[in-house]
C-alpha cells in the first residue's frame, strides 16, 4: 500500500521508490514469493544504478538481497554471483573488517556449502 501511494506521488525513478521496491522485495521473499521478490529487487537496482552508479552501498545492499532470494530458490550459482557483486562493493567502500564484508563473506561460504563445495 505504501508503495502504491508513493508511486502516485513520486516519479518512478525516485530513490525513495527504489527503497520501497527493496523493502517490498524482502517482504515477498519472506513470504516465499520469490519471483515477485526478484522483480521488486530488479526494479530497485535499475533505479539505484541510474542514480548512483555501480559502486554504492545501496547497490551492494540490493545485490545482497537478490542473493538471498536466489538462495531461497536453490539457484546457488546465481546467488554466488549476486553475493560476489555485493562483496566487491562492500570491500571497496568499507575495507575487510567491516560487518557488511564479513556478513556477505559468510553468505558466500554458506552458498558454497549448499552446493557441496569448499571455499576457494
């Protein structure tokens, strides 16, 4: 409902709309509506890339969210790609010891374990 209201007030490419798409995507992921969740995250990412470019923490957050959806769909290879993109951005912006870097590294290891592989 909040998304519908904001879409009526704001233009489709507004960063607040992207934030709402991300929140909606996360909620849908939690409900097991993975295709819809991914659609919301992709809409958010499109706006964020347009406004911030590909080296911004918000963009990394969206890649991270997309990795979660893909993990829940057992699409582990695609999830690894999303988590790797998030990792690269977080690492560049925050450095190795930051909690975002450590968290996404843990997620990547989890995906590898789910695939029956060992971290390289």
